[in-house]
């Protein structure tokens, strides 16, 4: 099915593109930080290996949502919104958030085998839960940015390709 585009105001298009980078890039950097902390914790405390594995898979699911948000600028070429791309950008981060929730819960459940106690255990639990919380934030941003623009008018044919030079 060919992409369908809808004309949107220039300010809205600029807002969507700016928000995609403004929220997407910090989320990608958060993925890298969480992944690094999980590796450090796994090396330091190998007894809770399943906890770090579930935390890593949860971080991977969150990274899919973060990378898709950072790269979703392509759904707004010029003054048009790609309706199919907007639909997938509303659904993918929500699905990734739903995937991170049970993985984070399982990571927390297996964290009980860790040698750490007190603040160290609380910090490790925070690292395991953070992909789920940040995936929720990414899903909320995507749903608000790419909400169905029914008030903009009927769908139009694709815009002409940009001219270079």
C-alpha cells in the first residue's frame, strides 16, 4: 500500500521534527548508559545473571522504541505527514513498552539472588526498572506527537521529491 500523506501546518511539522530529535537522542543515550551499567553490574555480581539478562533484553526493547522515535523525522517530509508512518510510530513504542514491563518485573524477581544489600540493591533495581519507565515516556511522546490528524483535511497524494541543487 502506497503511503498516504496529509498536509499539516508548517509549525506543526517543525514541532514534530524537533521533538523527535529532542526526545529521541536523549533516550538513545539513556539506552547506552543503562546497557553499560548492566554490563558493569553483571561483571561485578554474577550471581544474579538472569536479572541482568532480563534487564538487557528490556533495554534492547526500549532501544527499539528510542531509535524509532529518533528516526521518525522521515514521517514528516516538508509540510506533509505520512499517515502510515504516524500510525506505526503510535503503535511501536507502545508495544515495546508492553514488552519491557514483564521483562523488568522478571529482572527484579531474579535480583533477589544478588549479593548486594541496601543502597546497592536499590540502585541495581532502579537500573533494571528504568527501561520500562523510559519506554513509557517514549510511548507517551509518540502517541501525543503522532495523534490522528483528522482535522487537517483529506489525504493527498505523496508530495514531490525534494530537489537537490
